[in-house]
């Protein structure tokens, strides 16, 4: 039996409402005990977390594996992410299903990685265009239910990110978005499977999605980015009146895509605002020729960062996600901005209070949205654990299913991650 004892850390676990100086005993990948002053034994590895914060592993509601699932899975622990929701996007410039040979091949690649991987695959209107991967996910209206049953049989965790140009420009084109969403919501409601939606840009798209939703359950992706250029206050007020809809935000100053055919990429490229970002230095270089440039492509929307900070602080926005594009840039930016936001607060008790709110949006809240048993550190829970150093603004140590995958900032090479299946 493998045992690990994490000692002397300050636990912040919103899911179990436990906070303070607690030790955690882990046995065979499960949290065995959470208490003060737990004692070790000769067969137990100890981790000293003195002066650091111990939190559940982050669950990220959108990670696009632009350079392969394997590549991004190795990067995510250093950003605190132990369970990403992998979305269907392009891998090395081609649809992800083609890269892995099939949808099943993609799903098989999600098991045995450095992190746990939940999966979401989109269902799109049959006339979808403008994006290499999403165009291949088109389904006739009368086959939506059959497609959901297929996904359930494959253990796919959620339906999404469903991209629809409701009310404005999105990454894709379609002339039947409203009718399609209405039917899709009926079918996902029957099967009680989460659905995550990306609308066209601006308030018009958000408002149209809310009207079509009409009291059914739905998750609205990255509302701060979607609403960039419009009033985020109006978007939040609209969502306040629709508690059936959950939502999330980026915590980044850049948006982007892995597709050069994306309508949004083309729009910002024509303005001269699409850039490449160096993953080591974060230096941005304008792209001069979109046809020859390698993805991912980044751009900045009006009010993007201000909206995202507003959403991160709002009680109405349930989750924070990175919308990673596969090179690690946006996951690193999310973590950097999380530390900066928390450390901008002078009073220690207020700083910890803010940290607690943000950790909830990175752990227990996304777990509830996906209906998966992760995101808390109570007795009997899977031991996905992150140790944060607020002073150095770094993730120090990460455990996935009780195994260290990051040890004092150094990857261990272990791959204890599991694919997170839909349970019904």
C-alpha cells in the first residue's frame, strides 16, 4: 500500500468547507484522512508544505490540444491543472479525429497521461463550416439523440464546446443555429448529460442563447470573452435571471484559435491584430501571412481582460478555465494572473478569502458542472492535490491520483492519469 502524508500546509478546500492547517494522509490514490497533527510511519512518504497552500487539483473546462493530447498533458501540472476537459479541435493543423485515426483513437489517447482527462465532443449543425474540426462534427437534426447515445457508450463526459454563430461572428458558420440548439437542448436534457455552448460574439449572441434555452440546463462558455466589446454588467444581470445556466470565464488578456479558417481569426487578421506568442518569453510577434503561419493564433478583444477579471470576481460566474490552445501559453497566463490577482490584496485574511473564492471556481464548481467526482479533498476522494507558493507565485508540487507528477517544480515523468467517463 502506497502512503503519502502532506504536512504543515494551509488547506483551502471549498468543496468540503475545510480550511486551515491540516495534514492529509493519502493511501493508494485516495484521501484517507484529513486532520491536524497526523503522524507518519516508516512506510509513508512525507511532503512538507509549510508556508504553502494545499488545494484540490484544478479542473479546467476547456483545453484544446493543439500539439497533441500527450504534449499538453505534460505541461498542465505546472499550471495546477490535474483534470482538463479536452475539446475537439485541430491537432497540428488537422482535425483531432484524423490525427488519432478516429474518435475512439482520440479517446484512447486520453488514458494513462500525466493528468486525468475528461472529454467533450461537439455536436454541430449539418451546414457547419469555417473550421476544420467542427465541420466534421455536423449531424442532422433527427440524428442528435442517436449521436448522444453513441457518445455515452464511448464514455464521453460532456457535449461541447458546441460552437454556434448565434447573434454574431463565431469560429464557425451555420444558417440553422437557433433551431439546432433548441433540439440539442431537448436531447441533452433527456440524457442528463452536460452541454457546453459557445455563442457568436457580443451580447446579442448571449441573449439569443438564453432565450432559446428557456429554462433548460446549459453551460455558457467564457462569457467574458464572448461579451468583449459589449457590457459585461448586462451579461451578468441577464444570467442572474437564469439560474439554470452556468458559465465560466478565461483569466487571460488573449483569445485565440488553432484554425486559420476561423471566422474570428480572419476578422482579427484583417485588422493586423493576430500574433504568435513565444511560450518562454511571452513576446508577441504580428503574423504577416496567415496561410503559411503555424497555429495557434492569438488576438486581443476589446475589454477582454477587464471582462475576465470582472467575471472571475463575480459570484454569478461559476468557473475559471484557460481555453488552452496546446502550447501551454494560456494555461500559464491563467496561473500568472491568478497569483497576481490574489497577491494584489494587502490584508492577509482578505487575501485568503479571495483565494478561497477563486479556488472554488477552479475545483468543486467545474466538477459539479461536469458531474464528476473530483475537485474536493474529503476522506474517500481521489487525491488530486496542488501545493501553491503564493510568495514565489509558483505551483510547487502536484499529485494526480496520489502520485507525484510535479515535485518542487520538477516533473517526475509519472503518468497516473485516468480518463474521466460519463456516469449517467
